[in-house]
């Protein structure tokens, strides 16, 4: 599995308008819902916030990777939103975020393994300064996808 194989350009928003965590998480969840990745926006968002209560998903360098295991996931995917403005978020470096990658992964045993693999793949890519630099400067969906190549 490769990172770019999991990215669906239809649920990538390189110019998301959000002022806070709630707005961007809800917007990305709505995108996941609109393309059949989840079956209930509110219940899925509740699952994401349950996971958020367990620990920070802001990994630093203006990036957050909120995620959860949810029975409301119909198929595995990620929604990506990039904001031009810094969004307040609990992060390892104390800064807000501009890049949010919301994972949609089911709650069964097979999904749990996939969940860990996806997090690992994305974390490895996001540990590369060049990838993050390119994401922060992305102007369109192709720029976002290409940043992960």
C-alpha cells in the first residue's frame, strides 16, 4: 500500500475555510460522507473526538492527523484539508495546524491493522520536511497528491 493509492482527490481541499478544529473536522467528515466513505457525519465526528480526548493528533510542523476507529466507516479513506490560516489545535510543538489529514477506518480487527499501517505510512511521509513544505504551499489537488509522491 502506498500513500498516494489511498488519497481520493475528490476529498482533498487545498483551500479549506475553517477557523477552528470543529469546523475543519466537520467539513472533512462531510466530504467523506458525500463520497460514501462514512454513513453518519455526526456519529463519525463523535468517534474522532473520543480519540482526540485520548491524546494529541497535532504532530507538529502545522500538521494534524485526527483519526478513530468507527463503525460508521463504509470504506477506508482519508480526507485532506489545507488552510491558509493557522487553526488552533493541541500539537507536539505548541503551534496550530494548517494541514489536516482525517482518517476514516472501521472498527473491526482487519481495519485495526490497516489503521496502524496507514498511520505509519502517512507519519513517515509527514516526517519529511520537503513533503510538509510542499503541502503547505499546495494550491490545488494535484499539488497535494504530488507532495506525497
